[in-house]
C-alpha cells in the first residue's frame, strides 16, 4: 500500500488524484461500521471470500453469501431511490 503512489508517480509522472466526495464524519462512521462488521463476521469479505471458501469453511460460505446478497440488495435499493 505504501509503495503504490510512488510507483504510480514513476510510471506516469505525477501522483494519482484522489477525490472523496463526501463529508469526513460520514467517512468516519463508514469506517467504524466496517470495523464492527468485520468483528461481527469474524473476518473481512476478502478473507471469507478467498481464503475461507478455499478451505471449504461453512461459516465463510454463509458469510460470503450474506455479503453478496446484502450488497446486491443495497445496490438495487439505492438505484430504486434515485
């Protein structure tokens, strides 16, 4: 993670531009929610989706299905509310 921006600068001549289009309090709340969800789910989405499925963990299958269904439902809801 630390070497990404310097490598980008070497390749393209400038640092990548980063724009966060929301308020700092919302970013902090979102980060806290991710931390709570990771703790409640006993791991992150990538851990369950890649490593857990590879070792045939029943809990990871359930967690990954939940992540995908919840993400799909939220994306559908957000599109509907537009």
